[in-house]
């Protein structure tokens, strides 16, 4: 049919039993989804850098290996921009499930570095 645009499934609930969800609730879902992607990328980057191999006594990881000093790291990109309370709350909400998911992934005895996707 003409004029019908097919919606893609982005995992956001916009309607329940024919009733539209409030915009703030849809926005909250979007922000949580972004936070989940941000935390997953952070965990993957930290794992690839092997930051756990360095102790405080060693002075931490060298700056060239430390993800905190990467040009696209949140520490560098968001420097002097203030504190985003909303994003931080959402990051906190998704952190525990993301860490548990990462634990299950990396604790798998059959896991290899080629499984990084």
C-alpha cells in the first residue's frame, strides 16, 4: 500500500495494548539503551587493553595502553563539560547487568580472543 512506512524494531516499547507510552518513558528507554551500549563498549575496551594486568604498585597501565587516555575516551571527550546526572544514573542502572554479562562471557572456558564481537 502507498504511504505506509514500515517501522524497524529498535527494542523500544512505544505502545502497550494499543495505548501509547508517554514520551518521557520512551526517552528513558532510549537513554538506557545508549547507556548499555556505552558500558558494553567500555568493558570491551578495558578487556582488550588488559588493564587488570597492572597493579597500583606498578603505577597502573602505561598511558599508551590505558583506555582512560584514548582520544575518544569519556575521560577525555567529556573533560570540563560538567556532570551529566541523567546519563550517570542510567550508566549505574545498566552497569551491574553488563558486568554480570561480561563475567559470564569471559569466564567461559571455551572463550577466545576471536570471540570479541
